[in-house]
C-alpha cells in the first residue's frame, strides 16, 4: 500500500489483470460487481458514478468523502486513501482482483 488509489493505479491494475478474470469486462457475466475495500476499516464500497448510480467498472467518483484525499475543481475524485483496493463483490463477499481472477477461472472450467 505504497501509493494512493487513483485513475493511474486503476489503469495499471487493469493492464496487469487483462485476460485473467480480474477485470469487470471479464467477470461481470459471472455476477461480479466492481467495488472497493478500505483495508484499514474493511468497509466495502460499490463502484458508483458520482450520483450514486452503480457503475459497470471501477470508478472513484462514487467513493465517500471519508476515503477521498482530493478532488479536482469539477469535484471528480483524483486520489483516495492508499488503503483502498479495487475488487469485486459476489454473493455479498468482497474479492480482490487476484481472488476474483481465481474464482472466474474456476467458473469458466
């Protein structure tokens, strides 16, 4: 947890997990919903647009103020706490990207 959660980190993770089942585009059909967990508190936040509507991919704009470090002039989240990790919720359980990739690969077989 050496870097804040931001769009660049999400992009790097998406590249790293391409074709593994650890991305929304690859596991949505299996019922996974993009979400974030705060490792400090274990609170889970569904990924949402700024208006609270569920998002189909990981978006920072729906995170609560208590985990947001800064926003731009338009109010978009630019950085969230380093303890925020991207993952997924399936059947009321949070999965990291790595865990989701493993589950998704088992579901495909």
